């Protein structure tokens, strides 16, 4: 019997249409899988340092620009700095392409990674608008919490952090972090595999987000650990006045590609070649 080639016009495969365990679904990732994804991301970073670190420098430069331009508006600076966790998945499209190219044994051209979104531009535009709206809502919510907590004068970011570490303004810290966690959790669930899937398979934004939410709840303990590691690495990068983002940003982005591959059951056409 001659195998029939796949129809190029068929709809993108759903998560789980790759390596399977005999039930039509990919084998579930182990609880410690996020550490493996980080190791794979670190391997990509070591093998393809220049395009990866280019994106890390972009992340850091954005942070420095925010810190300088909003130095007289500490409340807004806090909101937009924390917004890295909300728009980070979209900003990492180029890093997903770096990891995809290496896994397929393809050359990695920096310019090509910056335009990879063009393969599915309409749906990336939809995702970008959605994340932009969420970022705006978060900024507004953050400013509201700050305004309610500090009716006289908003302290500088450095002074506020110092006070919180000294045990002051704890009610504000709990409220601000709680609202932030709500936004971050929603974005994580909707994008953790959605954006890599849109890049890899040309999936539409809505289908990809639904698949991502489904994967998040299906593998909830693993995804909770993965989200915790992402937050830890990003916060470490932010806490170093954005310098750490030069490394932690690319590491998280590259590792996120491997998270997508394992969760969605993606297999590569060719093994990774030695660099």
C-alpha cells in the first residue's frame, strides 16, 4: 500500500499529534520535566549564543529604557516592569525560532528569527493585541492598588522594596502581588504552548490558546513548577537592574520551545546536529 501524503491544506494538528503512548496522546511529562527543559534551553544557548544573547540584550535594553523614561513615575514603572511576565511569551518568538532551527539542524540566521512571526502574521497580530490589552488592564489595576495604598505620596521603587523587606506595607504587597499573579496566571495558561504552536504549525490564535489552557490544566503540577521557575528566573533578571535578563530571558524562551515540544508531542524531522 502506498502511503498518502498529508494534505497541505488540512487544519493544523492538535496538541498530542506527534510522539504518542498508544492512546493518541503524547506521554505526560514527568514532574521534574521543567528542569530538563531548562537544560535543553541552556544547551541551545551555548550552541547558538549570538542570536540568543541578542534577544537578551533587547530585553535588558527595554528594561533600562523603561527605568529611565519612567523614573519620575514609580507606580507606572513598577506595573510595566512586572509586565515583562505578561508580554514575554510574545517577545520570545525569535527565540522559539532559534531553538526550532537548531533542533531541525538548520542554520540560524538572526534576521530570519526576527521575521519568523511573518509566517502566521494575522494570528500573531491577534495574539499581540490580546496581550497588549491584558498589559493595559494590568497597568491600570496596578496603579489602582498603588493609589489606594498610598494616598499621600507614592514612594520610589527602591524605597518601597526596602520598606517591604523591612516588614512595612505588607497589605499593599499582598494585594499587588495577588492581582499580578491573577494576570500572570491567565497569560501563562493561554500562551505557555500557544505561541510556539502558532509559529510551528500555523495554528490560529484561538485554537492555540484553547490548546494551551487545556495543556495547563491537564498537566497542572508540572505547569505550576514550570511557571514558578519562569517567575524566579525573570524576577532574578529584573532584580539585577535588568542585566540578568541578558541570560535568563533567552534561557526561558529557548526552554519554552522544548516545553511545547514535549507537551504537544512534537517530533523533529532530523536530530540535533553538533554545533
